[in-house]
């Protein structure tokens, strides 16, 4: 890796040493270091002497280092987009399903990275299609696409079609389509199943459904899902990961697999079973 972009949130004072550690290691390896414009502006005092600043991440870069939590990782993915530049998540935040490298292990992890002891995982993305220009054209998500009620205590009605066939009408606070990656997030908190990252499926998860016999449904990721929505106040929220917009009832939405993928750098010795076991507290019982 000879050309790497750094992106992240404002670096807290107690984490400044980790940023310095990363930059020093990359310089030692002869890497050409770049910074996204927003990361540079967020940390102008720390990076004022850095001149390599970019407002676009293209295939010319070998990797992106995402410095923060999972939210920062998702923000980094928006910068990467269709270029599919691999992202390494360094956890300076609170959660770490995507940003899996703890800041205390940066030194060891970067050593393994430059020793070639890593792999690149491909993760499926969702693509949202509609007649509107939503999310500035960046209509893809790594975790989930969610349809949610807005400004009202009343439920919304969501008609769902799969590959053109009528599936169900959901009376609920909302409905989401989640990827295997997103199965550890919002979908999980709404009762959805955990899925291995390489699963070739999506899960349709209702949010607080009126009928208790309505359950999450796993479908092939080759499926095309179409939604028609009715609400009392004539509008609802549509969200892609951490982004959301308000739209009107008379818009039909289609969700399917995106034509490109997210590429995650996984350092040797870090795997999904270990991550979910540690993050979800599996086995942490005094009887074990």
C-alpha cells in the first residue's frame, strides 16, 4: 500500500497520540498520506502542516483508514462509493463491529497490515430507487434501508412486493431491509436475526408491528423489493444507514442489491465470531 487516505471525526485530546502513531508508521513505510477535506478541517490544529488534501476518493488510492466508530466507518463509505477502495476501521469511538481495530492495538495491527497479513472482505450494499433525487444521489447503504413513521403516533401502512409478487401489508412504526452486515445493528434491536457477513441474503424486519405474528423474513439478496406507503400525515421518513429524508406518500420505493460492494480490510486474527461474542457479551457469565 503506497497511497492511503485518512478520514474521521475530530480527534479527542486523549486520542491525539494514536493519530500521531498512525502517521508516523505510514511515513516509516514510505506511504503517501492523504486526508479528506472534512477530516483535515475537523483537525486543523493537528494537521495544519499536512498538504495532501482531497475532496474525492478514487481508485488511485490503495486504502482508506477510518478513524472513529462504526458511524465514522459508514461516513467513510460515502466517500469511497463505487470506487470500492478498501477501508480499514480503527475504533476511536464506542462501537466496533465495522471499526474492529481497538486504538490500543494500532501498532500491532499496522505491523500485520504491512506484513501482508490481512484479507479484504466484500460486503453487499443495498440500493434505493425512486422517482425522486434522494440523498444527493448516494442512494446506497451498508447496514439497512428503513421506512419509518414521522411526526405522529399513528402507525404507517407499508405494502411490500417481492419480485413483483405481493408479500404483505405491514401495519407498524416502520419496516427495514437489512444486509448481513446490518444484522448486528438496528435490525437486531427490532428482533431480527444475526447473519454471517458472507450470507447471500437480506432480512425484512418490521419495527414495532401491530400484529405480533409478523416476524422478520430472510430473502435472497437477488430479490427486488418494492414498497407502497400510506400515512395519516401524508409523509414519512426514509433512512439509509445514519442518513434520513422526509418524502411524500405517493412515492414508490424499490430496494435491491447495489451493483458494487463495500471492501473491508480485516487484519489477521480478527474475525466475525470473535467480534460478536465480545461485543454482545456471549459467554460472559460467572458460571463459565
